[in-house]
């Protein structure tokens, strides 16, 4: 089991990551042991996560979400999945 997750940082930015131990990883972020990006924006708060079958699948999903706009990430966080297609950069 693995997870892809979104953190909200103290400056209101979002950080997307993946892990096999969500609780431990969030703790690491908040202790300054996470990514360089989050070290400068503590504390962070978990606002979204998905379970994935493997760390490879979680990493693929992480890369997908990284490319999304802030509005599209917020629609995902708010469970407004019906808005995701219209918020896609490639949507016509």
C-alpha cells in the first residue's frame, strides 16, 4: 500500500508527495525532515490523500497532480471531481 498526498503549507501553497507510510511522512515534514520545499514553509497540514496499489502508482499519480493548476488541485481536495475536466489545461 502507498499514498499520494497534498499538504497545505504555512504560506498557503501546496506540496504534492508520495510515500508508503503517510503518518510517518507527515511527521517528517513537520519536523523539518521532509522536502526542502516544505522545510521553509512549516507547519504543513495534510489536506488530501489517495491510497494506491504500489509506490510506483503513487509516484505516477504524484507526477500527474504536480502538473495541475492550483484551482484543479483545490477541486480535487474539495472532492469536486466533476470540475476536474473543465480545469484541465488541455480542456477544449
